[in-house]
């Protein structure tokens, strides 16, 4: 499928990820690409940050990219979908992410956090990776984080994020050392506009309708691991690392 050029969407410099590891000096064989799947609040962003720290590959979060576009005409268009809890149209998402995946820091692998989210997006991605030689030595690795719906309210309503470094906190489960301030750089933490109860409801409906069918679709086409995401963060991370190593070693 051919997508319109990026310029058609007025895309600009906001395509940079929030966390950029020093991939040139990173050691070890390539990994991935890694695709993190899960319901809103499952812990995709939290685990992505830990994978970045361990494997020195970039995190590419479509949600973060869209939020970073705030203040531009395109950003307002994207925000309108996000604030209603709807998914951004597939064509637009793929057009935005394509040049990011071609970045030089993606050569050793990368983590997709929040993409793909529909079957058309996944099919586009698998074609794109195959055509560009980016599929990795053993193909994409999928980590599907599962969390019961009852846990999600505290996760989303309690989430706070550092606008400077992107670090994620939670008032209930992972509070900062000083209330409201980032442990790393002291910035005042912010709450996402779509972490409002009405919008959360719509996001969960979008997930059930558009993203759940993707799970079985990818299970058959990738190195797929399902991980219980309601364990403590450190335990989930251990299991995620085990899954990544298993796929990298070709054990599955
Ligand atoms: P996006 O920003 O991707 O949001 P999301 O998928 O809804 O996921 P979240 O970021 O809310 O949750 P998460 O799983 O990353 O959890 P986190 O680690 O933060 O997308 C936003 C919007 O952009 C979408 O609604 C859509 O409009 C649009 N969009 C984005 N991508 C798109 C696409 N591909 N196609 C179309 N539209 C797209 O954790 C949540 C909280 O839980 C945190 O406070 C954290 O501290 C806490 N926590 C994490 N793990 C644990 C644990 N194990 N125990 C206790 N607490 C934990």
C-alpha cells in the first residue's frame, strides 16, 4: 500500500522520540523490532522505558509523537481524535511513523509502543519492515501485556508524566519522591488530558473494537509472548526481558 508523503501532512521536527539512547556505542546483537501491545494503562510505556535502558534501542510511541505535535495545525487535528478517545485514522498514523522507522537509530532495533493498533496498521508494518530489511534477524517480537479492567482506573487516573523527560509515575503505585515533581529533573508532573474518566471509557471501547482483533492476527505472524501485566513493575520487566531474550536466541 502506498502512503502519501509526509509533507502532505505538514509533519515537522516533532517526530523525535522522547528518549534517545546512544545506539552507536551500544553493544550486543540487534533486537526486534519489539512491538508492545496492551489495553490503555497496561504498562506499555513503563516497560518501553526499561527496555530502552537495557538494550539501548529507541522507543517509538505514536501517542508521544502525536502529543509532541501540540501547537501545530496537524497537532490540533490529532488532538481532536485523542481527546475523544478515538483512534487516529490508519493512513495518517502510518504516514507519520514511516520516516521515523527509517531513522539511523533504528538500525539495531526499536520498540513500538502503541503501534500497530489495528489490523491494517499491522499489515502495513509487516510489509514495511520486510521491504526495508528492518524485520530483524528473527522477525518482530510481540509482547502482549494483559491487565484486568478493574486495575485500569487507578493506573490511568493516577498517572503523572514528566513533560521534560517523559518518565511515567503513578500516585498510587509509583509516586515520585517529592509530590508532583520528577525525580530525575525536578519538572512539575502533568496529567494527560485523555486520562479523564469519560475519555478513558471511549479509549477502552476503541481498544475492544479495533485492537483486540489484532492480537490473534499478530500471534500467528510474530514471535509472540503474552505476559501478565498486573504483577509489580519489576516482575513484569523481568518477564519482558526473558521474552525478548528467548526470541532473540531463537528459542521460539
Ligand atoms: P497512547 O499514548 O499510546 O495511549 P494508550 O495506548 O492508551 O496507552 P497508555 O499510554 O494510556 O498506557 P500504557 O500501556 O503505556 O501504560 P503506562 O506505562 O503509561 O495513545 C493515546 C491516543 O493516541 C490514543 O487513544 C489514540 O487516540 C492515539 N493513538 C496512539 N497510537 C495510535 C495508533 N497506532 N493508531 C491510532 N491512534 C493512535 O502505565 C499506566 C499507569 O500505570 C502509569 O501511571 C504507571 O506508572 C502505572 N503502571 C504501569 N505498570 C504498572 C504495574 N505493573 N503495576 C502498577 N502500576 C503500573
